[in-house]
């Protein structure tokens, strides 16, 4: 009874002390939230889903922030809204860098779109029309479209000689009825879908085709805000990133929220289409909000090259340096309470020690017997954890390096294309043209290798998904052949394509399909002899796409077939002096299996290798 009385006293002392320490925390949690305004750059749509989710799931509220989200318009200057104090935070584009270079005190907090969704759309009956035709009529371009202007400059246009007008709210309607501009700026997530539904023919010009890979949407604030209310800025950034992560995990829930809470002119189908394209532009290899000073420096260099900047700015004050939060208010009271709990448990343990002595003596022998086994298991588990962590860090490092390398390589390829396009005008010698072709071919091979590495990393962390869209198959394969043709010309190898179907449009994932056939065609050309032919036979039946890639190179030894598709496995073709990274065929097989297809290998007659791909198809798209 005496021990029970002592135990009760300990408990009363602990409870009284803990309540005394933790009561101020409750009062602090009940303080009012800080009100801020977030200014969007366009009307409500999935483009801003992460902010909606952060608000309605309570992420802003949990950080003590009450956010008002205001829609924008084509004529609204978001930067001016934030600098004037009418808004605390804004959603901008890579053109924010031009404002910073002009002396405006803006600070970018994070990037949402890793690739810009801005494109130039031209009303045309021929999707194959070239960009030179945009100069035939006025261009309607929305404000702050720096990557489009840079693309036009790199394409050889003088901005002063083009008839560029501010883009009105109804620009898409003017493009469709042929009474306005022939060309407008557009978002990949929006206007192309609307034009297809209306059956309007158009051509699309993407800045990335010209080696300009800018960031897309970002969110920003003022320099004064990061100084006077730095804690608020950090909390807003954290809650925003959580909102975007939830929007990517559950896009249908985000669409339901937009339709219910935010007035929008888009229907559910349009918003879900926008969600799919948004996921591609954000990429699932980096977290929302990720940005690097080196990428911003590359964007500044592009602006400088296209004469949109006079000198490269110092980016020290432009990119927000996120710092970890200090210890929360409840930390010390919780630590104190935990200490008191440990003290209480210690006292309880002392009171029950005598009762446990006999039991501990009886099980002592068993504990000693199991000790060695547990120690071995712990060492194995620790070693396994270290190995898994090292592999994951390696995968993220390779992924980020490969991702950042693609931008300068794409720029190199674009420069070779521009030189080739103007070779006759510049009267370049044939030796220099041959060097350009070799440089272009090497760049395309490097892009293919980087894509293979990115795909391999994505497969390793289970971050690969299938996004089927309506695709013109003939145009897709024509683009693939044009991409790999310089390598074939360098090797003096011809490519012959045979179609066995009149069906043109299919519901497939163009990214996965391109990765499969780029690798197969590259291998076929690489192993073909000088003057050889690579055959690509395509057959489309009601339920399957069947493709056969044949070359006239040395065959594949039978004993190597089982290891051909393993990671870093090589074909070791008889008599061949070629080598490879061992990633291509492994990526091919994984992509084929991701599309629920099959791949078979055979020997050609009289020689060579034959790869046969069979991929199941979805329903045939309705004719427009």
C-alpha cells in the first residue's frame, strides 16, 4: 500500500508540472492567422491547383496563414501588383528574371513547372508549316513571354520587324474564325486541346526545339518581404509545396475542388487533360519548388544571347535561399514533459524491480542465446540500409546531372541546325558542313543516352507512368526518322519504312513509343555495314501495333540472347567492333512491358538481327 501511495504522488506531481508548462502553447496556437494575398497570372484552372489544395486542405492554416487567391487576366501585370503592395505573393514566369535585371526588387521562392508550357500556335491547314510563316501576319503574344521572344530571335527574326500585338482574352476565338492573328501564344495545357475539340488545324512551335528550355510557372515576392517577414515567406513556401505534392498525387480531387469552389470556363475533361500535361511539365524526378541557380544562370545567358539583356545580372539576391525553421514553440515544453515522463517511469521501474528479478534470472540464459543472432541480424539490416541509401543518392545525383545536361546539349543541336539551315547563304565549306553533321549526330546520340539514363533512374524509383494521347503515327515516325537520319547519313546507311495500314491516329504514349524505336533504330544503324539498309515495317490491326526492325549487320550469338535485355547487357555481335552503354535494349524492354507489349528477337536472312515489337492499342480515336 505504501508503494502504491508513493506512485500516486509521483503521478500527481508529473501531471501538475506538465500542464503548467504546456498551457502557454495552447494559447499561442489560438492566435490569429496572418492574412496575405496571392495574385495568379490567369483565370482559375488546374495550372494553379497546388495553391487551391494548400488552402482547402489546411496547409496554409497550419502555418498560421490566411491566403486570399485572386485570379488574373492577360493584361494584368502580376509583378506590379506585388511591388505595389496590392498582393504579397505572385505567380510568374522566367521573364521575372528580366524584371530583376531591370532593378525591380523581386525574389523567386520556387519553381512549379520545370519546363515552360508556353508555345507559339499558328492557324494552318498544314501542320508541317515552318516557323518562317509566322511573319506573314500579326502575332498576338501575352505579356511576359520571354522564352517565345527568345525563340523568335534564335529562329532568325528581328523583333522590331514583326507585328507583335498584346494578346486579348478572346485570342483563341480570333484565331479560330480567321479574322484576327494567324499566330498566338498558348499554353500546352490549354489551347491545343480546345482547338482539337473544335477541329481547327494548327501548327505548334516549341522553344525547346530551338534549345531554349526555360522554367515555367514560379511563385515570388519582394525583397523587403524576405527581410521583414522571412518566417512568413518560409511558411508560405512550405505550405505551397505540400499543396502541389497533394495535387499531383490526387489530380481528380483537385479538379473536383476547382469545379466546386473556383469559377472556371473549363469542364471536367479539359481540367483532367490539363492535369496530365502539368504532371509531364513538372516531372516526377524532382519535388515541386525545386530550382537551381545554375539553371537560372543558363536562362540569363540565353536572354543575353538573344539581346534581351545587356549584361548578365548577379543572381545572389534573386534566388531565395530557403532555411530550415527554428525549433517550434512547443519543443521545449514537450521535451520537459518527456523528461518528466522518463523520470516517472524510472521511479515506477524501481518500485517493480524486486518483482522482476526472479523472472529475469529465469530468462537470462535464453537472452544470451538469442543475443548473437540479434546482433548478426542488426548488422545485416544496417548494411542493407546503408547500401539502399547510397543507391538512392546515386540515382538522384545521376538524374539531376542528366536533367541539367540536356539543356546545353539541346542548345548545341539547335545551333548545328541553324548553321545547316543557313549553310548555303553563309557559303560554308563542305568540310565544315561535314563537321556540323557529325556534331549534330553526336549531340542526338548524347540526348538519347541522357534520356536512357533518366528513364533508367525513373524505373529504378518506380516513377514511370503511361500517358496515352491521340497521336498521328505517321508524323511520329517521320519525326523519329528525321531525328536519326544524320547518323544514318554518316554511316552511309539507308532507312526504308513500309506501312501496312491506312489507320493514322492511335491512342498511345508517344514518349514511351519514341524511346523504344529511337534505341532500336540507333542500334540497327550502328551495327549495319557501309551501304547497308535498315528496314522498319509497321502493321496496324484493330487491336495491335506490330513493328519489325531489321538490319544487315552481324547476327547476335544464340548464347547471348538470354542476357541481351538485362541491365548493362551487350549484344556482342559477331565480328562487330562497336560498343555500347548496355542501357538501350534494357530501356526498350522495360518500356514495351510498361505498354503491356512483347518483344522478340530473331536472326535475319542471310544475316542481321530482327526485333519484333507487338503493342496492344486502345480504342480508335473519333474522326475530327
